[in-house]
C-alpha cells in the first residue's frame, strides 16, 4: 500500500517519531498508554490499547529498524491475536512530497495463518485509512510552519 503525501520525508518522519500521535492516525489503536523516552530508537516501545472498549487489548509495538527520515520498521503486538511486522518506507517525490509505502505482514499468532479475501480487504482498507490520516497530520504540520 502506498500514498504520496504533500510533505517532505522529514515532515512525515516527524509524525512517525511522535509516538503519542499513533492513536490519532493508526486505525485500530485507541489509546496510547506510554511511549518510551528513546522512541523511535531500535528497541524502544509504544504501549497502546487497540480495539473497542470494553474489549480493547493492551500490548506494545517495538522498533526493529529506524533510519530517519526514510524507514521505520515495527513489531506491532496485539496478543492474543498475534503480532505483525509493519514497515514504513519514505521516498522523496519531486519538491516537498513523499511516497510512503506501508507494508504489514503477520509474523506470529493466529492471524499469521488466516489468509482470505475478506481479511486482505479489511487490512487494505485499514492501511489506506491509516495513510490518509498520516497524510492529514503531516500536511497540517507543514502548513503550520
């Protein structure tokens, strides 16, 4: 999944680097409980809730790769459903725009073995909306400067 955002790679990465905003733009994340002071350095974590109350689950996402302002890879937990590897790749496009690629692959748990058209469609729609929200925040911050 990819989207061109009307902001520089650094402006987009600045949003990725602000762990407290994840519940604003990551679809399904409903509350940020804590963000490690070292975020987004490798090994640091976001502590979040996902899903609707009162059924929301607590878990954490861990940085696996951080190459500002071009790449951020996370291991996103949502146990007991499993965990996913989520990769954001940022590439400059022209003057002041960024192509953001979002890749997500289930790496552990029951969701790793559930591959069907309905799940793929829901994941596609979720990731498209996530990129739209990321774009809204990055472009809003750009216009505020």
